[in-house]
C-alpha cells in the first residue's frame, strides 16, 4: 500500500474483518457486511466462533459497490475464500481486469489443485501472482505464478536510520507470531534451553493477546520457561500496533520464526528490513526472501536443529553482524520498492485506481 500510494495510485481495500494490531494509517479498509446466507454458513461449523473464510457479501450488493468504486484493477487474495470468489465473479462479469494474488508455490506440483486452478485461469486470460519467491530462476510453466514479493512496510528514511545500529549484549532474540500451537513457541523455548548454559541471550515473544485462549497460551509459555530455566530471560510485548513494530524490531538483534508449514510469514520480512538477522523454518513460504544455506533456516520439528542455527549466529558478535547484513542485502535485492511498483503497474493500473479485495 505504501509503494502504490507513494506513486500516486488510488488504493481501496475491502475486508470482512479488521485486526487490533494492523496498520490502517495509509488506507482505511471498507468492512463488508456478510449476506444473510453467509451468516448462516459461518455458524454451521463445530465451533461457536464464526468461520470468517465463509464470510461473503450478497452478489447484488457487492456488484453495485464495485460499480460505485469503479476500479481499473481488482486484486483478490486467492479464490479459496468465498468473499474473494464473489469479488472475482463481479469483476469478471463487469469486464474489469482481475488479478489473483495467492501464497502458494511459484511452481506447484503438476496436476495438483493449485496447478490446475492456475492453469484454468491462465486459459481465461487472468493473471496469477504469488507472494512466494522461487528457489531458482526460470519459467514458471502453465500452472505457475509470477512472484510479487511483499514490499518494505516501513518508510525508507526510517530504514536508512537503522543501518549499522550497534548489536546488543547479550543478544536480544525476538519472535513475532500469533499464539497458536503451530507457530512453534514451545519448540523455540526448548531449543533455547539447549544452549542457555553456554550462551547469554534474552528472548521476547510478541503477539496479539486478544482472547482468553491467547492469555492462557501465554501463561503456559511462562510456566514452560520457568521449568526450562529461562524465566529470567523471557518477556512478552503483546498487542503492539503495527506502526510501532519497527521500534520493536530495532530493539532486537535476531528474529526467529519456527512456525510449521507457514504459507507466507511476514514478520521475518519486516525484521530483515529493520536490520535484524533472521532465522526461519526451511519450509516457510517466505524462506527465499533470506540468504540461502542452512545458516539461515532449520527443521521446525527439531529443537536441536533450531538450537544449532541459533548458536551459529549468536555465539560471536561478528557472526551476528554479518548475518544481519546478509539478510538486509538479500531482502533489498528481491523486494526493492521500484521493482514491486513495476510489477504492480504491469497489471495495467497506469495512474488510475486500484482496488484490492482481501479477506
């Protein structure tokens, strides 16, 4: 959003819900009310919590809404969510340019669901982009998608001010993630316990503590840290607004995300821009935003391998400094503002209006 608006494009976003820690300083999203049918579908699951991927507006009401907005391009976040399907259908029927932006592999396995879906849309003349980067260059094929990387979310002047900032002693480790089991908080604590006797460090967990479940998760992590002998090294910084996150990253040296099968982790991208060294699961969707090699990733199911990767970066300040610089150089080369703007402008926006319909 920052890149597009800075270049003079008009951007509007439709969503089904907003988040307490998200940043809406650039664009205030339009929250789309679900249709009566959608409200019934959302509550048909086993939980009392509404299933937001099944939230969608009425076809007629959204058709009219899109007519009023009159965008040149409609961008939907995949076509598996019902709201995105409604937005895509309205865009196609109104003759607007449609772009599908997902978080799947650049080159999925042939004849997989993703491959078939993309190949069909390609035959219809509808472009498919993905937030992932390929492990190697080359043609993406019939079921592939063009990479459109996540951009730098922070103002360039703030990024320049962080270049060359001194390291902390002892090193400060950060994890930014929702409090969910698959994110790997417990795995990270167990990995850090392996090296705690020989290596000084502190660890900060940063997430959204918005529900009783979140609070219980944090309390369980505190108790686990106590049992592992890490209580005096652990602190929480929860419910931080996104426009303050650059300060959180800048006050740490290394971000670690041990999340399993993460389709598109954003915190490692933000941390690299803010001058942190970054370690993440080798199966993460944004793994290739970082330098290649086992020095920057690990097996998310193996605390010993996580410990190996962490110790390899924080044992010596010079190694941590070099890793930090390598992460920044890599992210700068694959997610440069000008490159991302050119990719967006291939959608045919020119100087007109762009709508991104996202759920």
